[in-house]
C-alpha cells in the first residue's frame, strides 16, 4: 500500500441523513486530524460528517388520462 492509504472507516453516529464518521489513514496528515501510533505505525484519525444522498422517485397515475 502507498503512503496515505485509507485503513478503515466507521460510522459512529447518525442523525437523519447526516452521519458522523471516523477514518484511519496510514501515515502522518496533520491537516486531516489527530496523529496516533497504531498497528501499522503512524496513523491519522480523522472525524468528519457525511450527508447521505436523497432518493428521488416519480409517481405515475395508474388510472390513466
């Protein structure tokens, strides 16, 4: 794996369509989150939010014109 690969991602909370997620990145990325010493060496723990997409659909009149 290359430096900076995504190691894991976990949903830690959800409210409606908004999810709070944690991501573990291989390597040191100071702009993304907290630097920790993990199983693969230095890792970055990032906490962020993700908005789930809205599902759209069409309703057709079955009676016809």
